[in-house]
């Protein structure tokens, strides 16, 4: 069955299951019919035996017992086994059974029926009459029961295969219709090439499993398309950002080689090392983002975020000469990787200091079991519509907020590392300047 199609395997399994169900149901139906017919004849025989015994006790027993159905047999026997009365089909015959043991009981016997011999299920009822002990024997032939069950069995043997055939045909057609939609999805996905990731699978209005599969495939294609686009933008942006320092190095070295005597070694050193530093920062930032994207585990420990914030604020004051207000910084214990957390604070602070006109305010507090860090500058702010774009890698926004050195990856790195620590980083709407907010889970007590 391994080489069969899904449609064929599903049809075969469903048909086999249906066959088992029909077989079990057929056995139960035939058995139930046999039991019900037998019970009905038993009730009739038992009632007729009581009537005959009552007649014998009353002395009104006729020699010929005519109140017996066509498939029945009846005898009234004396204690010595002689026949006192009998049904017409065994009139003049000897006793069909030995007298009972004094209590009612069922027996299956072989007895004559006119010129034939049949199997009967008889009820024996013993009683006392004025003339002595008698045994009443009343029964019905099992041939009628057997014929009825045999007829039903033949009907099931003919009808069940037809039902199975119809069932298999219906299953085959229904599965074919359902799987045709899967084949269409497969064909459409297979037709989407590397340069056609913007194409999507046609969706219908049905929201069943196949319809949801089409929507899932479209979401997957969107993620792949987005990933490929980010990769292409990354390659383009990295190439662009590396081209500048590489060109500067090449020009400086070519000038030095062309006019060795006129080269100022200090200037050459500064130009070459400056370009090299830019490339190192870019590569370092890319490595951090790659590690965060891969989800590689990082060592975490209890970190006093307020200590990190105050240390980075002191560094920023010394390096940029901008007022960095830390008056509203209070304790903020968190569980995170210390170096990654320091990088988050440094990137946010460097971004704020770079774009601030004169002042940066830092606030740190515990709010609703979260440690909240706010970094606010008084610069030009972020233009409307770019609230999420500023976190994109190599995003180039308003020139007013892109002055100064940097790789364009600082905010992307800050968000990735914050989320890696189980927190969030968002741009809070602000009337003036830029307001970035970090939320991290508070260090559990104990």
C-alpha cells in the first residue's frame, strides 16, 4: 500500500473499516432476528402448553389438538408415556419425548411432521389431573426461524457488497474533490520561483482544513519573501556601508604610494585606522544581530540596571558633552546577560546623545512587576509613520536624525537584545524629541 496515492489509501482504509462495521452489524442483526423469532415461538408454545394442561385438569382435553400453528407440534402424555392427545401432524404416532421430571423445561428434539422429520423447540409442562400425572409437550419447528435468518443473511450478502461499492465510490469522489484543491496548492507553490516570491496562492471562501492550509502557505510565503527582502537589503546596505571606509583606505594608501615623501604618517594612520574602526564596528554589530537571530543561549544573572545606566551616562557625558539627567534613576534589578544589557543601554544613550540638542533624560523605575527604562532626548524626534522603521536594520530616516557616526544598527540591536532578555523596546509617542522605552521583567524575589 506504500506505493498507492493518498486518495487510494484513504479510500481503501475507509472501505475496509466500513466492511468491518457492516460485517459486525450483519452478525448482530441476524443473531437478534434469530433470538427474537425464537423467543416469540417460545412464548406461544409456553402459553399453549398451559392452556392444554388446564384443559386436561378440567377433563376437557380433546383427542386431536387442533389449536396449534402449521409449524407446531403438540402431545399430551400420560405418566406411562402413552399419548392421550396429539396435534394432527403426529396423530397416531408414539410419544415424541420421554415424560418430564416434574418441572417445566425447554428441549430441542427431532420429531415427525406428517411424512417428514423436523427439528422442534418444545416446552414441557408437567401437571396432575383427576386421572393422574400428565406431561404436555408443545413446540414449534425451527425451520421457519432458520429460513427467515437465512433469507436475511442472503440479502445482507448481496446488499453489503453493493453498499460497500457505493461507499467506496462516494469516498473516492469526495477525496478526489478535496485533494484536487491540495494538488492546486501544490502546483501553485511549485510554480513560484526564487524571483517570484511576491506571488500568492489563490484562496477560496471555504475555511476548512484545505482553506486554512492555503492561508498558512501564503503566510509562510510572506515570511520567506520578507526574509529574502531583508537579506537583500542587508547585503546592499552592508556593501554600501563598507564601500565608504574601503574607498577611503584605498585612496589614502594610493596617495601614500604615489608620493611617499609628501605623506603625513599621522594623517595616514588616522585615516586608515578610522576606516578600519568603522568596518570593525559594522562587523561587530552584524555578529551581535546574527547571534540574536539564531537564538543562541546566553548566560544570565542578576543585574542592577541602575548601575549600568549610571555608568553609561557618565561615559556619555565625558564623550559628548551633552547634559544627561539621571536624577530619576532608581533601583532596577533584572535577570539578564550583563554585557547584552549594557549594550542596549549604550546604544539607546548613544542614539539619544547623537540627536539631542542639549539634553537627555534617563528615568528608571519599577512599575507593575516590570523594570521600565525611559530614554528621552530633546532632538528633532522621529517623523510620523517611522515609529517602527527606526528599528529596521540600516534604516535611513530624516537626515536630521542620521547625523553623526554609526552603523544604522544600534536600535535594531537594542530591540533584539531586549527581546532576547524577555522584554520589549518601543518608541513612545512624544510631542517633541524621541522617547524610547525599555520594559524588562523584575528580578524575582529570593
